[in-house]
């Protein structure tokens, strides 16, 4: 177990991370000395580390609780991060976002955002997670004043994971239905079809203005049974979707219940299986007539979009959503130091590669669909982000060979992608509660979280559930992410101090962080995020569903969600401020904003400057 440690005041070892420092001499040697080749010395291994005592309050909790679990292999941690980052957003959101924002032209701002904002932020979160080995709340002992950022990230993650599992429930429903002899959405059924319904499996039919594919009516009229207005309420949960939602949360429970021992093994499947299916579908897709036209349309270059700020805003949103940036700092705890710099690049590039692979696969299939219907691909690809399953289900229904097999593989892949991401998001909440109550068995905590998640997700299985999904996505998973990201990087770079952060990483990794990453952390990323946030406020519009405004009560609930997620930051600051001892406001303010130091030279300096301040910093108080 790793702590920020308190030791006697006459010692030279201050608050340190015992994964890396055995004595103060180890740190002094590693920081100040270089070998003959100019490299920094090798860090002590776990086998050479001596145990050190934690503050009394934390020590009692640790003695009664369980030891923090560790990843047994670095590859399991890497695959878990890939599984969390590569999710439904890569297949669901990226192709449509690229289509709406200039096709191939969108890839330029997306890659620029990935390099200058997405990857640096992801690397930052991996680094502070590796260095502290704490969850997304305790990690803010580095800057106690902003520990509310951790709680805000959990609220945002929880908002996303509740509707994320409802999307997984839809994939479960379609997966089960794919085992029918005839795909049920491929033909019109009198039970749910309207007069303008056209069989999706037909290849020699002409769509008129009011015609609708059977897959579209199947989705809206039979699966969702969607309401056109929620002024009178969202309705009651659908029992079929409720069972699918229950299955999704049961799978998440089994994935998380035994910690990294179970989730690490599951990651081998959730991270690798989707690529098998995507490559299989791509190979099948490119052999179909019209596939080339679809893929070329996906990468068409609309240069005028590069000057549109909305495209850049969409690129940042997609990067955050896809990489799961700012959902909570990752918490790698291994028996050796992880190469987080390398992992950040691998995960970022893998995420981008997956998005492109999914885009080419989907547009190859849509190109074939346009060829069979003898129409333009613009008429096939729906502009709405939620409409892509309709086009894909249309295309799958028109497969002449084993459409059931490809449907089963496709929806199983979507569910697998969902499990990986949902497990990471849910694990944030489990980790915080486990850190706060270490005496409670983690299985019981996971059970409680999954039951609560299932109950919250029931609202998405109602006829008005898709209305609520879009509302929660807007207020709980979009706007607040920028606010928390700005506070996070500002706190690390300017309050904790970028010089201290660079020294920490040099000590942990054994080499200096590259100059490009330093410039991104200190200048480029904070300013870019601030500019994007100001732009988002300038173009702010309340969300609508399919062009229809929400009831005022829905908007009020959305603003409450945003207020809680953002408001927890000043609330936690006030709580920390009130618990901090000091004779003057200046002394209290210094204690609240001053980072809890890891290294020995801080103690000697502040003992000479202000003994009361030094005592406050090393009092062992819980923040």
C-alpha cells in the first residue's frame, strides 16, 4: 500500500511516495546524481523498499481494511486502459461526427487536438495516478483546495455510465433478436409497422419522401416505443429493455467485483475481440459493390470546414469523449514503475486507429447499401448521431450471405466495447468508496454501486428514455468536462507547480519529460481549453430532442446536475478551508493551496520560514 507519509519532524524524509523512495538519500541521489553516461540512476524496486508509517488516522484504516490491489502485469493495465478508452464512442460517435464536419478535413483538427490537448491531458492523468497510487479524490492531496475536482469527475463519470449501460442494453436486445431465422427488423411486421414501412431486406425498392425503412420503425416503434413528447412524463420502464439492462450491470459486477484480478483478465477479451470483428466486417465490406464509394465519401476533404470553429469544438469534444479524458485520473498500481509516457502514446494512437477503422468499416457497408438502393450515400447516412444503428441494421439486413452471423458479431462487438468503457467509469466510483471505507469488502461496494446504477438506468428504458439520455449527456457529460479539465490542469501546473511535477516524473520515470509535453502542460493545453470553454459559452444553446424543446422541468433538472458537479469544487474548498488550523487567513490560505510535499527539502525550508505553517502541512490531517 502506498501512502503520503508522515515521519518525525527531526527526520529528513517528508511526505513521500514509498513506492519510489526508501530513504531521503535515495531521492537526493536519484535527483541530483547522474551516472557516467549522463542518465539518472535506476529507481529502487519494490523488493528493496522498507515499510513506512502513515499518519495515525490513515494507518488505523489501513490496518483494518484490505491492502490496495495491484496489477500483476503491465500488459493488463495497458489493455484495461485501451478497453476503457476504445468504446462505443469510436463506433457510434466518431463516424457521424466526421461525416458532419467535413469528412477527411475533420481528421486534421482531430489529430491536432489529439496531439496538443488529448494526449497531454491523458498522460498527465496517468502520471499523477502512477505517482500517487490514489483514486481521483485522494490524489488531490497534491492540491487540497481543489479536491472537489475529483468528486466532480465522479459525478460526470456516473452520469455517463448510467446512460452508457442503457446503450449496452440496446445492443443486448439486438444481439438476442439476431438469432431469429429472419432478422426481425428486416421485414415489416403488422405489430409495429406503419403504412409507409418498407422492408429493409429489399434491394429493388425506391424510397419516397414519407417512406421509412422497417429497421427504423422497428427501432423506434418496437424497441424504444418512443414518445413524441414528455410533458406528461417519460412513462414506465419496458420490461424487455429492463432485463437487458440488468444483464449489462450483472456483467459489470462480475468484471469489477474482484478488482484488478478479474478486470485485468477480462481486458484481454474486451480490448482485443472488437478488432477481430471490425477487421472481419471490413474485409466483408470492401468485397461488396459500392464499398469503395462509401469509404471515399468518408474521407472526402472539405477544406472550408477547417476555418469553422464548430469543427474544432467537435474535435475536442470527440477527443475527450473517446479517450475518456477527465473522467478521473487513472490509478495504476504495479509492482514496478509503468512506462506511462509510452502507454499514453499507445492508447491515444490506438484510439485514433480504432475510430478510423470503424469509420471505414461502417462507410464501406453504407456504400454498399447506397449501391443496392441506387441512391446517393447522403440519402443513406443519417445526420443524427443516434441514427447510425439504423443504417447499419439496414445494411446487415441486406447481406445475402449469413446476415444473422454478421449481426451477432456486430452487436456482440458493441457490447464488448461498452463493457470495457463502462467498467473503467464505474471503477472510479468503486475506488473512491473503497478508499474512504477500506474496512468494507470491495465485493459489497461493487454490488451496491451496480444496483444503484441499474436503478438509475431504469429511466432510460422508458418510452421517454432517449429524451433523458440526450439531456444527461449534454448537462452531465459535456459542458462540465471542460470546467473540470481547466481546473485540473491549472491546479497541477500552477498551484502544485510544473517544476515540481517535472521533477516528480523525472524521479519516477528515470528521465526528463520531453519539452513538447512540458510546453503543452504549461501553455498550450490550458490556453486551448480556456479558449474552447469561452467559445462554448458564446455559442451555448439549450439542447433539444429531434428539434423539439424539453419541458422547463427537464432543463431545471439538467442545470441542477451541472450545478452539483461544478459546485462541489467550491464546496469542498470551503470544507477544507474550515478544517485547516491557522492564526491568520494568510496562514490558512497557504495551507489550503500549498501542495502536500513529497520530498524532504520542503520541511527544512518551511520550518525556518514559518513553524506554524510547517506544522499545518505535516499535521497528518485528512484533506
